[in-house]
C-alpha cells in the first residue's frame, strides 16, 4: 500500500506515491535520482545522508518520506543555484576538505545549518557539531578549516549586504533559506 | 624544462563533482530493467547446513530468482586466494560463493535473492528457512592452534594455514650472548576498515554480445576482471569492470568477493542488470577485517643500547578463508620490514597464519607494516627504559646511517634511500622535548600524568618490481601503466592502470602531464577505473600509485614528446638535434621566438598532412613502468598525552610528525594523506576494535559499536617534512597513503605507557579505552605489570 505525498525538493514539488516504510533517503536517491545524498550506515551514525528540512540538518535515513510531506527539503544538488557554488562548497574545495567525497555532501549540509545558527564557530564548536558526521579520509582537520573559511566568507557577505547591522549580526540566529525555495 | 605545476598545492580537479553531488558511485548506477539482490548471511560462526528451503521466497512478490550454494557450486570456481607466499605450505581450502555444506563465520553467504526492488529482495530473505546444526567455533588466532581447538576446515590441522619464517643473521646466538633482553606479548586487535561507502556491485550481462559489465567498488578493476572471469568461467575479454567513484577503500576494496561474482551470475541468468549494495551492518560482517595478531616478541642488545637481535612468534588470524591478498599481509608486508629504520643484524620471525571462525582478514591501511612498526617501537622503548637510556638516544644509536644507502637489512630487503636522523632532528626542532620533560616531572609531583611517545619508522611500499612480487608469491604483476592520447586540438586524455579512490591522482598526474607538454592543466584529463579503456594495471593500494603508475604516466608523456619533437623539427625544417624545449615550446636552439607549441604539433600529428618520412600519424603512447625496487618512506612522529590515572581517560595534547616521501607533486594532497592516515592510527590506538564473543558472534556489528574516530576526539596534527628522493623511479617519489597510519598507533601507546611509567605500567594493549588503561594501572599497583 502506498501513500500520496508531495516532496518539495530544491524548490520543485514532486507529487509521489510512497510506501509507508520508505525512507526519505531512498526516495531521494532511487525515485528522484538525487544521488548526491549518500547512505553510509544503517544506525544514524555516519551523517552521509544529511539534508536540510526547513533549514534544519536532518539525517534522511531516519525520516520516513511520509513525514517529509509538504516540507521544503534541500539536498546537496540544490544548495547553490545552478553553475554556482555555495561558500561551503568552495571552502571544502579550497581547503582540501574532502578526499573520497562520500561523506562530504552530508557534512556540507550539516555545516550549512551550523553556520546559519552560529556564524563564527570555534574549532571546538565545529568539532562538536561534527559529532554526527563521520569521515574516514581527512582526519577532520581540513573539514574544520573549510567550515571556518566558509563562515568567514558568509560573515563577509552579510556585512556587505547590511553594513549597519554588522555588529549585531555576529550573534544573530538566522536560518539560511534553502536555495530555490 | 620549465616546471610550473610539480610541487604546487593546486586545488583538486576531482572535487567539483564531489561537492555538488554529481559524482557517480556504484550504488548511483541505474540501468533500464534494473533488479536488486540481497544476500542471506549466516547468523552462526560455525554450523552444518542441515536444510535450506527457499520455496516461499521464490513465490514472494517481485522475486525473480533465488540461489543457494548447492544451486551454483558446480557452475562457478571458488573465490581464489591470489597471494601464496613461498616456502610456507599455505593451505587454502575452497571458498564457495555461497556455503553449501558448512558456514564458517557470521556473515558467510547462504542464499542470494534477486527481486524487482530492494525492499522485495530484503523481504524475501526473511522467507528462507535454514536449519543450522551449530559446531564449535573459535576466534582467537593463538588459541585456535592448540590441540583440541575447534577445526574450521577438516583438512587444515590445528587451523594452521601456513607457517612462514623470516631469518637473517643468527638470532638465537645473539639472544644467548646478549646482556639485555626485553619481551612482550602483544595483541594487535582486529580492525574494520569502514570505508564510508559500503561495497556495491551492479552487473549487466548482454546476451547478444556475451559481455558482462560489472560496476563495482574496486581499488583494482583489472584484478576484479581477472578473478571474476575465473570465478564465472567467462573469457576475460568478455568481462568489463568499471570502478566508478569509489568512496574510500583502505584495503577493503582490494579483494574480489563472492558477492560481486554472484550478481554477475544472476545477471547472466536473468538477462537483466542486477544491483547489490551492502548495508553497514552487513559490511562489518562480510567485508574484510585487518590486523588480528597475537605476538610474542623480544629484542636483545648491549647495556650501551646497541640492538643485536629481534625474535618474534606471530599468530595472525586469516579469518575463515584466505582472502585475495590475506596470506601476504602478515608475511611479506610484515616480517620483511622487521628491521625498521635500524641496524638489527640478527632477526628471526615465525608467523603462523591461522584460520578462525571469523570474517576473512586482508589488507587494512598499512597492512602488516603498522604491526611491525608497533612491535619494534614498543620493544625499543622498553629496552631503553630497562637500560636507563633516553628514547631519542637509543634510536639515534641504532639508525641506519644516511650515507649507507642503498642498504640491505638482515631480512634481505634493500632500502632505496633514507635519512632517518634528519627526520628525527626535524621533529625535535618542532617539539621541545626538554621543556616537555620538565613539565612532565613537574606534573608527576602533583599527580598529573603526562607522557610522550617518539616513534621513528620506515615502511615498504610502491610495489614493485614484478619479478620480486612474483618471487614472493603474489599472483599478479606489480608494474603499472598509462596511455597518453593527444587529440587534434592538443587536449590530452590519460588512461591509467591505477584506480584512485580519494587520493587525488586525477590532479597530481595531470600536473605531471601538463608540465611535460607545457599546456594548461585544464587540457589534461586523467581517466581511471574502466578496464575497457585503461591499460592493464594492478590498482591502487600499498601506497604504490604515484610511484609506479605516476612514473608510467611520466614515461608515456615523454614518449609522446619525443615523437612530437620529430614532427616539430620537420615542420620547422630544422634538425631534431638542434631543437630544444624552452618556454613551453620546441624552438631552434639560439633562435628565440621561432618555436612550435605542443598544440600545433598535436594538430599536425593527428591530421598527418605533413609528416616526416617514416613517422606514423597520430600522437599517443603507452608505457608500462616496472620499478627496479620498492620505495621506503620514513619519518618520526611525536605524540603527547595526559592520562587521568583515576579514570583511565586520556587526552591527546599534541601530535607532531615529520614524514619523508621524497618530493611532493602536490603538497596539499600529501598533507591530507598524512592527516587521514594519522587519525586512522590514532583510532586504532584509542578505540577501534572488532569484538567477537567466544561463540564467534560479532559484537561490534554496527556503527554504534565499532568506534570510528570522531572529530571531537581527534587532535590537530602538526605535520612537516624532509625530502629524500628515491632513486628507483623517474619522479623520485615515495608513497604517502599509508605513512600516517604506520607509526601513529605506536606513538600514542608509547606516550600513554610513558605517562604511566611512575605507576609501574610497562605496556597496555591497544585500544587504550579508559577501562583498559584503568585496569593496567590497578594491575601495576598490585605488583603485576
């Protein structure tokens, strides 16, 4: 038996029929062909499947597709407008924050939420935020550096956009709107 | 030649697809008519298969086929073991693709289901009824050799799959005459490689052409083609293996597994593509493990700190079956490097390869060399402690001097080049040992336990001369290969025999080629992983790809350039001998501005309107590079810790390392390899362990139980380098993929044992969980050590 849902992914609404037991990650990957979101474990440890739901980083292996009905979802494919890179993507590239790349989309999605709530996180805060994202290649050092660099870029942009509010914005809590939504 | 890119830390060219989600890993491959496979795996470590009933599964919704071991055993060849070290009487009992008589480990395949969807395949597994008659099982490689231990294979007495000996000098005499001897029993625990991407395979058989295409998570697609053609009894030229994006391997994607061949067989029967992807819990049972040694080791020497001998007896677990490279790891890649960076004139090692009721053991990052470094460095620390010598002094005293290379050690290896004291000196210039000792002494007065571990190491990698690898029983060659193909517009594709899976050779190899031709790196593309387009190669493992395959790239590019020079001379109506390569073009010596750039020559070579006499059209070359020796990277790593003696918890304070892998093609990538390698070694020292209970049940069967290091647990790594080129390849490079892992576990354990020296602790087996550290402190307090 299937259930009708509408998944709004990267700004596009997809009316779908899904099994009640279908996990969001499998629908994203198998039905919508958004294979940038990966599956690295079956116990919600690795974080390779992390996406944004309403701007919050969520492990899509731990959400049923029916639970995401009607909610805006952002995957790595929709993080930046076509042919552009999000500052996090740029920073991971520049800082060599990835090797095999399998965990990277999930880490970038997690870091998107982190920087939206904590624009200037310390190294310890970043390492703590990575608690639910495992990387076996990089030793995390360049992942931390990439997130710090992206944070600086985003803060700079914000300052440019709103010079008068710059002083307060450092502590402001703000959700990055998922691209295209 | 104007070198512009070699040595430059440019951004990786593979990254844009990886950071945007556009990369294609094996599980991302979708084909028309795709079906899905799932494998029923044994819940018992050892049992007779009394009865298996698949009738209900065959009738389940969406099910297209169900196979048992009995169904397929006469259609396929058992999974081969490809490394048969000489003079050790290796016994390799047949390894069926699916068990048909006896299951021998938790995770052993029992049945395969193919269905229309993943869920249907998984649902049908639950409908298969199996009656198991449990048999005695055993998991400890030492205990399994004792009389009366459970027998994994009836025809392997005492489970001893091989007994291998390495010997040089006269170790027994050295020990008899020595004034100092130190001994240890060391357990080097079993580890799970845990590449973030689980294994997967997609097979597609074309009944019209008789060709099987197999996408799979492989570090070495040509080895997969070779062995899958053997298993499936298919002509090798009708098997195409494609390893697309591979999400980490660390050795676990070297072996050819039953699973990959099984989906091939199913696709041949069904005439439809079949996909199988393991989940993580399946990965921990069905993908190879690493290490698993029980070791009795001893070192002897003089009161003045001169090492005179090393003796070992090692029980190395093979698991239930000999995996592809399994027997070569604790022998060739372990025992031969026992001398480390030191002059040790007398060495004797005995290694027993032992079958146990567990997942097969094969290569995990470092593969044999971390184990060798660990036992050697633990012993040398204790030796220094017993004679009251500083750990730095004793290492200096025993290093192979830098002017003695190439140097042949007692085990017979000839090290290519080295400057071990140079790396140690540099490490000590970055780490103030004197200050640390003062802080340590001060801390001890107040019950604060600080410790430092200093580890020097050398490793063997970059395999290797094919003749040598053949002589040590490896069933393939170890040269590697590249085709450099130049298109009419002067852009270049390079097809390589290696298969990078995170190491960045799409970037570093393009740097080599762009430099050679004086063209923008954007005009060079490195292609790997598809046996249809790439020349015969042997894959990416053992830190060999840059040294061996990279050298093939260099040689092929040089061959292209030699031909291009002839064509350029012809076009310029000049003598070839008068041409030089200057400012990225061929020019007549002494006539600046007269030149022909590479792209101009490429066009003429490809359209061939005006070629020199006797020169064929086209501009491409293939090279197969077989090195004259292995390469021997080395370094010194220093780790400091603080141990809470009340709870056994420890904190890593600093990690300083100096590595020497020869010149760096891309320093950014070298650094990344060190970071990842060090963290894997620290994970091994701190918390990683595969645990079986006494009945062979896998206790650490999920990612909740197997403790992959997290960011918050790991230190910032302070890395630095010395540069000692290797004379055995045209790039002068040594491997760096495993160098971080090889000394780091030893460095951390050494630091903890140093911290707890005042409490009488001599050695603690890794992983150093708080419980183990605390227990060691209590034992030492009780008088035992």
